[in-house]
C-alpha cells in the first residue's frame, strides 16, 4: 500500500489544540490522526483509522484464536432487556436514553450483557450447545461525567466485548482463564505495559474479576501492589477501615457517585461491619463511603458517607429538591474559610466518574451545617464540612483506605500506590444475567439449569491512545511496527527530478515487498517541514532520499532510537525490510 502525502487527506498542525490535556491527544490531533467531532466523540482520519484497524486486528486475531466467535449487535437497543436486569435505572446518568417516534424507549448500548444473553437464549437450549464464547467489536455509548484525555475517555468509543456461556462453574473458570490468556497476548502484542489487578474484593465472595491496568500517571484508577506480587484496584480493597475505631454517633453525610462500580458491595460490607445496626444495603446507583476523622490529638473516628432513607434517590435529585438559596455550590474548596477541609483518598478518587463526584452535607444529620455540593478534581480535596459541631473538626478527614506502606492483605509485603488506566476487564458474572433473562439449558439429566456467564472487555479506541501515550517522545508519535499506519515514511527532499524518481521506485519496491509506505512526495515543501512531519507522524522507519543520492546513498533512520545509517541505493529495500 502506497500513501502519498501529496494527496493524503491530512493536515498536520503546528500548534497544540486548546482542549488537549495529555500528550497522546495533542499528538494525535496535531498529526492529523483524529479530529474532535463532539465532546467525547472523535472522527478518525485516514492515518488514525489505519492505527485503529491495526489494534482491532490484533484484538480480533487473538479472540478468534481462543475460539470466540464474532457477531455484531446494533448500538440502538430496546429498553425491555435492560429493564429486566434493572440496568435501565441502575446505569443512572451514564446511559444515553432516547425515544422513537412512537414513544418507545431505547438506549445506546453502554455494554451488551443483556443482548448476548437473549441471543444465546434465542438459539440454544441444551448443555451440548455449551460452552460458547461470542464477541463483537462495537461502538459503545456512555454519557461519562467527564469525557477527557481524547480517546482515553470518550462518550462514544470502541470496545471489544465478549461473553462466555457455560453450564457450570468449572466451565466458567475455563472460559475466564482462556480470556485472561488471550488478553495477555493482546496487550503483549500491542506493546502495552500492564498490571493485572483484582477488581473485586475477595472478601465479598462470589464472582471473580480482574482488570488489566496500564500504569500511567494520567490514569484515573488507583491500584496497590506489593513486592510479593499482590495487586488490586483500590476500589477492590476491602480492608478500608481500621477496625479499632469506635463509633459514637458520628454524622452521616452524603455522596453521590456514578453507577457501575464494584465498590458498592465492599463499602456496604464495611459500613455494616462498623455499624451492625444501621442495616446498610447500598444502592447500585449510589455508594456508601467510609472515611475517618483524624483529630489533632491523634484520635480517629469514622464518618459514614451515604444516603440515609431512600438510597435510590441520588444526590442530584436531592439537590434539586432544595431551594437554591440553601445550596451553596463550590468548586474551589480553599475559598471557603468556614469550611473544614477534608480529603478522601483513592477509595473515592479511584471510582468511576471521580471527577464528577458531588458531595452533599445534610443539615438534618450534621447540625449547623449547610448543604454544600461540588465536584472534585482527582487528587484534590474533595470533601468539606461546615463547622458547628460540638467536637473539633480541626482534624483532617482522611481517607480510610489503604495507605502506602500498609501490609498487603495476603501478607506479601508493604503496598505501594500507583495510577493506571483500565485497558481491559474480565469478569465472572455468574448467573445474574441468565437468571434475570431466564437463560436456561437442559442438562444431561433433562433438567433445566441456569447458564453461568462471563463478560470481558477491551477498550480498542482507548488502546490507541495508550499506545500513543506510552511510546511518544518530545518530537512526536513513535508507533510500534505492528500498530503503525505505515511501515516506512519515505521522504524525498529537494527539487531534483532524479531524487523523486529514485524515491518513487524505492517506494514501489517496498510496496511490492508487502510494506505500507507513506511517501512524502510533496514537491514544494521544504526538507525541514518534511522531517518535522515525519517525526510527528511517527512511522517506525524514516528513509530519506535527497542530496546523498548523487553519491548513491540514502539515509535510513529508526524513529524510536534515532539511529541513522547511510545505505547504498541498491541495498535500501533490504535495509528497510
Ligand atoms: P473505567 O474504569 O475507565 O471507567 P469501565 O470499568 O467503566 O472503565 P468497562 O465497563 O469495564 O469499563 O469496559 C471495558 C473496557 O472499555 C474498559 O476496560 C476500557 O478499556 C474501555 N472503556 C470504558 N469506558 C471507556 C470510555 N469512556 N472511553 C474509552 N474506553 C472506555
Ligand atoms: Mg467507567
Ligand atoms: Mg473501571
Ligand atoms: Mg471495568
């Protein structure tokens, strides 16, 4: 394949786009790989689409190799299946809901458990049909609280999602293990560093879930790891509260969080352990968070943040019920001298939609307080309370979660905290969806048994961003060969017709050998601009045909290492292959 810069639909930009927060977003936009079309929505341009398809190809090859079969669902889905599992409501504000002309409810699929369950129910009825693993590579829609970092967190993005169906637990274990192995191969081939972390507390029992986190400071997940190999998403670590803390009727405050986090169960368990009489049940659209108050004298007390009463009511709705004068919005915590500063650590910061978390303090449960609400920035103070209690609020409200140096739950040494971005997620769903949607098959004895399921996701568009982010340098993008939009960036410099002829025939030779060549054949562009573009665009090998041609040599440069060599024209193709 020969891509000519003279006609390629590409404009590289000199300046960083104003909205680009992270290097990958900046470089993908400047390099003409993507264009923003909507908040959290991106158009793939020719070079970007080639990268995307390369990532997609790797994912598809590994899914096919493990025996999963590809299908493709619509993104526009009816309400009923999601109503049956409760997710129509539980998904909360993250779900794009819409109506057709007859007034029927639809949604844009955020993930497809329901549809896959119904598909298998539709066609299969016997244990002999199982196991089966199905997957799709498909556009997903989530009205994320804060779309950010370009392709990292879109509202429309591409996911490979697969679902396994088994008759029994052993079968599910095997399907899960097969997916885990395939994910290891996928991320190895993509050249992405990853840590496999537990995504669910072992103490919660039941289902097993692991995430493939790519360690990066721009990630929104916080995980812990020990030298002994323990690794868990902080969301999953259940030992969040020192058990020695006495509870003497401290207040409740409120936190609203986005749905779809496994944390709820953990936090509810902790809350119940601390306050056995409280009867915390949690709600899937809300989260109870336990923090401690650390007083200046060193004593600590727990503070439960959760919604009393109707736990289905989310904080935004509560807020809407209040007269505006009662609600004091804040964005800058430091601007409230009468508020006591608080801090909630990664237990909250690691949660989904963390940047959109809103906090309310209820005057009914914290006497003397006012309603306050605000959205936090990751890593910043996220919790304030109005003073006026009969005990000192001068202490720092600390996160009651794992701190660096704490022992790992499995005893494998001190924990360190790190940030990461979730690239993949494997999950033993068990029978939840099959039960809700009545997916049963006949077993060997002719008895109906409920199928057990797993669900497995890879962020395909997010992977493009992560690869760009982890490989770039100060000059621009640096694609690994498997993912690069072209194998070679061939630059012809100067005005000499002989140069362009030699470059053209080298391009043809490389294409004939099976390579994709991005050929900078632009006649009136200076060498400086061409080299800058080649560095920005990031093909793994840059070949320059220019002045050296008179002496019979061209230059071959490795984009990643910067290593250059002069090669005889006759040996050029061999040097590149
Ligand atoms: P996150 O914790 O980053 O919000 P998630 O846990 O909500 O992700 P899953 O529902 O597990 O995501 O979806 C599977 C995969 O889809 C994730 O591992 C991630 O790679 C990708 N993904 C999820 N949300 C987005 C998004 N908004 N933009 C791009 N990719 C996403
Ligand atoms: Mg999410
Ligand atoms: Mg997650
Ligand atoms: Mg996940």
